[in-house]
C-alpha cells in the first residue's frame, strides 16, 4: 500500500476535476461507520476468533467464505445463483 500511495495520489488528483467530491453529513457518517465498525471491530472479532479456534481451523473457515457468501445470498436474499461460465 505504501508503494502504491504515490501513484494513487496522482490518479486521485487527476480524477478530482472530472468527479468532484461533495461532502455531506450522511456521507461522512457512513465513512466513519465503515472505518470504525466494519473495519476495526470486525478485525477485533476475527482475530479473537482465530485466537480461540486456532489459526489452522480459522484459515479453513476463511477458505469457505466465498462459497458461504453465495449460499447465503441465494437463501436469504433470493438472489439467482450465478452461472460459473459467465453466460447470461
């Protein structure tokens, strides 16, 4: 991330005139929520869980996450199961 930061800064500065930033209280609150709750507290819970169950078992659970995400979207959100070949 540190190596990419200068490139990202240049691209961001170049893109700002084309898509200006419009700060709002709701947008800033959403960003703060994502930073504090989703990221920080999520990582705290994840690392605590890894400490309790062990790294090997936790890594197996992490490998199942993409499949579980698909299963839960189909079951809970009634999303159609995507075609693995990418055809409509």
